[in-house]
C-alpha cells in the first residue's frame, strides 16, 4: 500500500468517523497509564492487576453462561426474552433450596431449609468443599427446574404466540419476568440471604501472593465445561446442526423436514438449563442472593450478548468475558460505583466499530 | 404486466390451444384466428378446464403426481383456480407463464406451503393436499425453493446432512451419490455454504433436496440469477438427474430452454391452465411463442 493511499484512508477515517479516532486515543492513553501505574513504586501491583483480570473472568463467565441461553432463544425464536434474568433467579432458588435441605437435613427444621430461611450459614456450613454432594445435586436441580419452567412457560405463553412479531413476544416476556420475580418474592421473601459458609472455602494460593477463591475456581471450571459442551453439541450432533440450520433459515428448515417445534423445545432445554445452572453458580460464587439478582444481572447479560452480536452463542461467551473484565479493570481508574458504567461504555465503543456486534453474521455457529 | 383484457384473451385462446391430437395446421389455424373461431367466454375457468381435458392424450398413462381442480393461495387471497397438472413416473414437466401467473404457487401448493382451498393433489395415489411439508417430505417429494435455499452458516456437508434429517443415520452412500453428480460439492465439503457462488449454491440446494432420493423433484426457477453459461450447465445436470429416473417438475422463467428439454409443458396464465402439450409442440406453437416466449 502506497503512502498516499494510507494517507487518504487515514484522512477519510478522520473525517467520516472521528469517534473511531477518539476511542483509539482513549484506549492508547489508558494503556500507557496502566504501564505507568505498574512502573511507579507503590502504585498498582501486578498482583492487583492479575486479581482484577481474574475477577473479571469470573464475573464474565457467569454473565456469558446466562447469555448463551438468551442468545440461543433469540436466534431460534426471534425475540429478546426479558424473562431470562428471572429464569436465572428461579434456577438459583430451586437449586439452593435443595442444597440446603441436603446439607441441613436432621440438623434444622425442614421447612426453614426449604424456604432458604433464617439459618446461620456458619452452622449450616455449606460450601463446595464441605458439602460437595449438596452442591452438585443443587446445581443439577437448578438446571432441571429451570428447564421445566422454561418449557412450561413456552407451552403456556410463547407457543400460542409463535407467529406474532418479536415485539409482542418481547412484551409478553416482560410479563413473564414480573410474574416469576414476584412469585419468588412471595414464596421466599425479600431479604438478601447468605448461602455459603465463607470460612470453609479455602483460598487457592497461586504465585506472587495471588490467590483465588475456591468457589471462583468452581464457577470458572464448570462454566467453561458447560460452554465447551454447548459448542460440541452445536457443531457435532444432529440436533445441534438442526438448531444452527433453524437459526439460519427457519423456512428452509421446515421444508427440509426438520421438526421445528422439537428444535424449539431443545433450545429451551439448553437455554433454560444454562440459565439455571448459571444462576446457581453465580449465587455460589457470591455466597448470597435475593429475589431480583437475575433481573439486575439481565442488563449486563444483554450488554454482553449485544456486544458479541445477538444470536451468536460464541458472541455471548466472548461478550460476557469482555464485559466482566471491563467492569473490574475499570477499578484501576474509577471508583467501584462506576464499574457498570465502564462496562456499558465498552459496549457502546465496540458497537461504534461493529454495529452488529463482534460475532455478527455467525448465527449460532 | 399484462392487462386484464389480454389475460382474458389468452384464456379464451386456450380453449382451442394445441394438443397432441391436433394437427400442426389445425393448431396454426385455430390459434391465428382465436377470436373468430372461439366465442368470448365470460368465465375463463370454463375455457381452461376445456384446454386441460382436450390435452388428455398428452398425459402420462399413470400419474405420479395428479393435481385436479386445485384452488390455493396465501391467507385469504386465492391465486390458483381449478389448476390441473400431472407428472408421470420419471417424467420431466415444466410450468411456464408470465410473471405473477402463479407458477411458483402451484409448486408450493404441491409441497403444502400455501393455503389449500379446494381440489385434490395425489402423489403415488395418496392424497397429500392439506398435509404439512414435513409430512409430504416422507412421501418422496423433494423441493428446492427459488431463494434462500441453502443454510448459509452451515458447511456444504452439513447442508446435505440436513437434507436427510428425517433418517436416523446420515446416509453416507447418498452423500457420495450427490457428490458424484456435483463434484464441486465434494471439493467444498467443509466450506461454509454462504461463501459459495450462485451456481454452486444452486447445486447444493439440489443436492440437499436429493438426499432422500425423492421420486419427484420440485425445482423453483433453478436458473434464476445464474450467468448464461451456468444456466446451460444447470439444465444439463437436471437432465441427468431426470434420466436417472427422478421425475422433475420445474418452474422456469427461462421458458424456451425449459420447454426444449422437458417432456411436457404447462403454460399457466392468471392462476389457471392455459396450454398443455409436449415441450417441443408448445415451443413451436406460434401463439404460445408470441405471447409467452417473446416471438
């Protein structure tokens, strides 16, 4: 490429899209400042930075896990499901109720346990290390309960509206979200409850005084495994290929003899299962939850999914991690109150460059 | 777009349209002076029904696909009126006609993609009208839509696998069979289908529809959007598939080419049968040439 051509291209870029230049400038400045802060004695330590990245990864994977389901239902059913955040909450409550019952049976009142009531988490002593069986069963129940829930809701609400436009379905899903959230509110109450016994969770020490929480490791490992499974399901199984085919071209899928309603059901099974499992794991990592944590998370889930390109599950995974890391790395410069703002700023900046998201056009593939 | 008067005239001519029995001279005679010999019939349907009946001699002895008095459309909008159509075992049949005549609608109706409003469609003596596409595919009919006829984000091979979705196992021998007929697909086996050229896409779409080894292949404008040299190649491939025993029902914009190659042709006007005859006979018919083939 000639110099003049480069010059012309550069000039075109400056005149046509000045925002791109401004963003590039900001990114360069931040990168330089990061190097300066690390180089300054008494400034940001490498351990701190790695800590931020790790936190970002943990948050990002949990957002991504929930986002995969949202993106899948979007690409196959053609609507943005605002109920997805409350699917996450529902799964978490179902799973944790079972985990508590298993961990505390015989010691505590069964009804109190079932409603995740007032029990000292210290006395109950639930953690992935102290009570692994209760955690594993809880995780499975969380996934299973959310699968059943999403299938029932699909049958009752979405299926009769299947041929309506995306907006009608979207509004219906807001109704579903409210119904779920306040059902949980009525059954379990409003308070934020502790779930795990932080004392029984060992920190796993890694080099340089940097350690990671046991539950964080559990979340990262399980989330990564689940995402890999989804990848193999979509790429290698007949059903997964049919899902991609239907996301790609629903009319042709029908003409080809793909049973579209069955594919829709499996989409809910996978999307719902991931939402429930994700909710359980997020609560495990945080050690606490309330009736609206999924709803609060939904905004970030949407940000991740849109950043990655809505409809693409790899976009959801990648978008989740990007949002998570943006949120935590912003702590280098900003007070923690602004971390969500930073995450959304990153999303907006990415959309300036790629308006359809990073993985746009790679629908579910 | 032809005017209403033109259409009515065409329908009327259809009453004395070409048949296999009629001698060439008689055909010329009747179609050169249509209005003189045929009184204007107010109800176009009567005239077209007559056309189809008088062409019985051109019909196959046993029909694989038998359409009678078909009324169909989209939603409440009726497009087809009393359409009759037959495709014999292993026969190659083309539907031609002006834009908006309902050519594609006939094909979609056979495959259960329109609103069925009356009449009968039988395939291998089984009634299939009112069935859904995923049921019809089990009967042995393959359909290649005109547009968006491949899964762009899937690989070439995955597209073929989807074509055989209703089977329990991926039929490797059938994939090989398709690859042998369209060698480019074997070369591009792992490529994303969306990255292929128009001609290759069309081959893939046909390959996908052939994965269940259908008795009847429905092709909706297979030459649309192809470069002229590719059009020839595409028609050659369709010939070969037909010669191997698969009956073909094709809608074509490229009417001359299609009529030259097919066993029998239907001219559809305004959602009704206008002419039916052997492809060559239609091609040589002055009136058909003048009205539909551009002279």
